[in-house]
C-alpha cells in the first residue's frame, strides 16, 4: 500500500478494492468540511469531520431513513447530491402546503440538477360510505363493500416545517392478505418500505383513515388512492432499496459456489451512487457550481451560495522518483442543513481517485483552487465579515 503524504487540510483514507471482473485497484478518498459564514458563503471549517465508514440513519437502523451514506465506496461514476434538510414554510407561519427544493448551476448558468417538492401538513385517506355502518357491520366490513364509495384525500393541516425524510413520502407497508390467525400479511414497498399512503384495493381496511404522503413531486401530485408514486425526498437511498439494489448484482447459488468473495458479474459501480435518482448528476461536478435552495433555511425563502472551488490533485510517485499526476473526482456533495442554527449547518465534499496497485511508492495529496485569485479574494472578504458580524 503506498504511503500517503497529505498537504491538504482534509482527512483521507486509502485501501484496495476490485471490480466485477476481480481486477484489483487502489482507492484514495478525501473529504472536506465547510461551514457557512454570516455572509452565507462557504468557508473551510476549523474542525474537519472524519470519514464515515458505515451508513448513518436518522434513528434506529432499518426503522428510520438513511441520513449519511458510508464514505467507504470504491468508485462512483458521477456526482451524488445528498441533502439532509427540513422544509420550512416561508415566514415561519403554518401553511397547508408549500414548495421547496434546490437547483445547482454550472458557471455558465446551465442547470446541472434541479428538484422541487411539495410538502403538506398531515392528511389522510378517508373512507366514504353511502351509509353509516353499525358496529357489527364495521367488524364484518368486507361483507358490505357494496356500500363503499371510495377514498377521499383530506385537506392538509397547517404546519410550519417538515423533515424531508422518506417516512413522509409515498410507500410503506400495505396488507395483501391474511394469515391463518386472521392477522394481515404485509407487503413492504421495495422503493420505500418506511413510507406512507400505499393502499391495497382488496385488503386495506375500509373503515378507518390511513395517513397519506406529505412529500410529493410537484409534477406528480398524490390524488388517487391506489396509484403508486416514486418516493420523494432530497435524501439518500439505502443499499437495499429500489432502484439501487439491482445495481449491486445477482447473489444466487452460482455466485455463492463459483464467484464469492468477488462481486457478481452484473455488479455496477453505479450501485455506489446513493442519491435520489433525480439528484445523481450526469457527470462529475467541478466543485465551483452555484447552489440555490428554496424554503430549506430558517427565515430565508431563497438561499444562494457557491461551492468553494477546491480540487484535489494527486501526485502518484513511483520508486524511481517519476510521478504520475491525477485529479480526484468530486463524487459526493452532501448538504447537512437541517439545523435552524447556522453554525450547525455544513457542506461535505468528497473526492475519490482510483490507482493501479503495486505501482506507486507514495501518493502526495494537494488542495488547489480552480480560480485561486478569485477564491482568495472571496475568502478574505468572508473572514472580514466573520470578524465584524456576530455569530448566529
């Protein structure tokens, strides 16, 4: 394993991995932590966060949604945009619904990714019957389905904020039958087993109200009870959920007997992209793009800032002193902006590079700005602002 010489202010890690043919390669990971100045611009954080080597959830594993995917992946074919955020009603006043989202633009103004969501207060799928059922009829409601008119989506209750977690998006369990004891057999959505609002036309209880999704795509509103929807959030997709899971390959008897411990032949590096499909970029970001947030920051209907413009250069040095140069790819941008306190909001950038094994004696890591003069001037102004303005 080559020795790392780090001239960047960021934590790093290196290890060996392999592709779906069993070919081995080296991996270098560098992760930078940035904080927001009072001016709203990004500054290098004094305390750099360590790399995360396991998936972190909002609460208990498999019970709550994914918050921060593991940094320990060998390769991503493109950049993930991952956002841990709370949707906040403009002005802080409770509202039945509102729009939130983000847009990322290149330096030339072209939109790289854009995603807008509608969030609502609590709402229900309410059953409608042609006549009121007696207590006994309620217990035997399947015998009286002819009186059922359908489901009505209730008006949402006003709220002022909502965590953008998959628990509030379409999905979750729905009954698909009964076991021998009369207990419901549940089928969990492979796209979002933690969500809400999935009803079954045959087996969902027609005598009670069911929670409806509170996060939906602007162009795909929830309106019909038995219609499926893609789960909506700005957060990451866990490895065991669709549409990510199939990219991890096929683990059958043949793999167990003939391929293990290697990856299956149909494993794809795209499996390591954990962002919502709408927030996986078509290529790698440069790291100087402009970010616009809508209704995601307390008291700021619109927040605009630029990514810091940093890039990570690697000098891969051989035993004879010769050197190969490579730029690491910025493959993860994680906006951790859920807090209502500015000092607790951070942006994490992760760069990754692969290298040939058993070729290099050492690897030198250096940080460079894409536009050094402009960045230096900007950071100088930011530090002045920090001294002049009190912290939030």
